């Protein structure tokens, strides 16, 4: 995820899907990618977006980076509850709204980096989505993350303890620097070199821009249920 530069010019890299395991809109975007655009889902790079804790903030600042953050009002939180319920119902999805108590988002997101390093990143996201949005579990609870291990064929302890690993912390900071560099301010967020698309409703436009590069029958463009603008508008990483 280094995004190397040569002579000051950005090297073209694979298109990206920035997602947060915290965000209900990322959950919906993942659903749409996999069900409507499976070839795109397989072709793009999946990059986690997470709010840093105090240690990651310190490391990020030392690396010269900052993280976009905008507090959410109570009114906006209530709106998102309604909006997500409508959008989920339009997709035939039911969910349980989770309650986050003193979350440390490095726990699930650095766990994703571990899973991705073993080629199991997307399966990990599926398990996290099921735990959070179907069962209402706290995915910042290390025991929840550890429980993914057997299903993934990975060491659950390695997944659950990723936030304690200095190497994974450093990798997480590199991801946070990429978030800033790509101008990501909310999720879901899609990038294709300099082109940026924010929100579930921008997914068809993102896919259309890849039509000449991504093979497969991914031209089934349907209107999004309710015509909603489904984004985590101004709030870093979603709600919950």
C-alpha cells in the first residue's frame, strides 16, 4: 500500500475501496459490490479506514500525518439509524444495531491487515460484518476477533493481538497516511487514480469508470433503493 512515486508523479495503482468495519454504509457498499459487481469486488484493492487511538495518533503525527475527524451530532445519529434501516430493507437485509463501548478500532482493522496478509482479508470482512450487523457483537472485543481464526484457518490469537504488534501498528499508520494522501474523508470511498467517489450511491459511477479494465458482466446498473444519498457524511469511519 505504499503508493510509490517516481519523479513526483503518482504511479497508477489498482482502484481502491476504502471501507470501515464500523460503518453501516460500508457494510451496504460491500453487499452491493459482491452482489451486483463481483468482478469489480475481486479487482479492486480493499483498504481499511479507521479512527486512530491515542497511540496511532502519536505515531501518525510523528510521521507528519493527520486524520480527518468531524464529531457527529445526536440528530445526525438518529437520521443514520433511520436511513440505514430503509436502505437495508430495500436490499432485503435485516440487521441488529450494535452498541460500541470504549471502542479501539485498531483491534478489528489491524486484525484485517493480518488476515489480508494471509490472503483471507475479504473473508475476514465477511465474518466481521456478520458479527457486527447480524449479531450485534462488539468487534473491538478481542475474543470476538479471536473467534474468527478457526473459520479462516488462521491463528485467532494473531488476529486478536494485532494492535499489540509494533509492525502491524506501523502498517496501520501507513494506511492512515494513504487515507490522507487519497483525500478520503468518509466511507465508503472509492478511488481510481485521481478520480474519487464517495458514498454507496456513487458505486455505479465508479464501476462505470472501470468498464474498460474490469472484465465480467458487471454492467447491471439498478437504482439504489429509495434514491438515498448513503454516506457517512462528515463523520470519520461511520457510526455505531
